[in-house]
């Protein structure tokens, strides 16, 4: 049995969504990000950095979402969502896989400012504005590509659309939806996928991002 250790709205959603796209059978075990359980020995035995995802699969545990994506599509190539060595799209596939972390970096910084730092005195309006602008800039790269084609690769949907798509979804909390027209259409195509709906149904109750949009506070 494959077991995904998951926190609602966290990066483990990438793995949850991807496995739904692959048609795999798996169990989801929810963890409380705001409690103490993830700092305990039981969870750290699965994920040394005490973060999600952690995936129990094939007799071992993986705990990095990008690596999990690559492992899943390479060990189960029949899913058709990876690009094997020698494939003409392999380099672009890998580049998008890692570009998801560029998006994730800015999302993490914004999430820390708006959500983790609950005391307004600890928040920086300047950092919030700069990070939102930086996030929009990295999203523009995706927008340019999906202006010309439906998905990130010319041949169609693949696992990197899941990893990037998660970033696009979460970015809507910090960059106004619809500002990048092609990106908005791309997002609509992703959320219309049956596997996305199945993943959202298993994601759990909203705990982390309780507001649809987090605007930077006014300075002073």
C-alpha cells in the first residue's frame, strides 16, 4: 500500500494530484501543521525536516515533492506523464520540474509574511510587495508558454503541469487572478481535469490559506 503523508494545501498536494492522474491506489494520512505531531519522532522518522510530503512506497520513504514526481513517473512509465532520457522533451520536462521550486520559493516567503507571522509588527509591507512582484514575474514565464500551447510541453499534459499547476493555484492568494490572461486559461484547464477534482476532494479542510487573496498591508 502506498501511503501519502499530507497537509491540506501544502506541497504534498502535488503528489496527491499526480497519483490521482496516474490512477494509483493509495492512502492519505493527514497531519496538523499547527500542532506538535509533525515535530515528534514518529513523523521525523518519515521526513527528517518535518515537512510534507512524505511518501511510503516500494518499501521506502521519499520526502521531497520534486524527487517524488520524478520517481513516480520513472518507476511507472506506463502513466505517460514523464519524459524518458533521450526523449526530445526530456530537458524541458526537467527544467519545468525544477522551475516549480522557483515559484515555491516566493510562495513560501509570502506565506511566512502573511500567515506564519501572525503579529503585524513582525510583518514587512516592503517584503510582501516585493515578493508578490517577484512571484508575478516568474509566473509571466509560464504565461508566455501557455499562450502558445495548452500545457507546458508541446506534446500535452505531463507531471510537470501538476507541479507548476500547484504553484499557479497557490499564487492566486497573492497575485490577483486574471492578471495574466493565458495563465488564467491554463489554470482553468488544469482544474477541469477529473483527477484534479478527485485530489481536491481528498485534500481536506482549508486550514492554511483561509483567505482567497492576501493583499500587502499599507505602509505606515
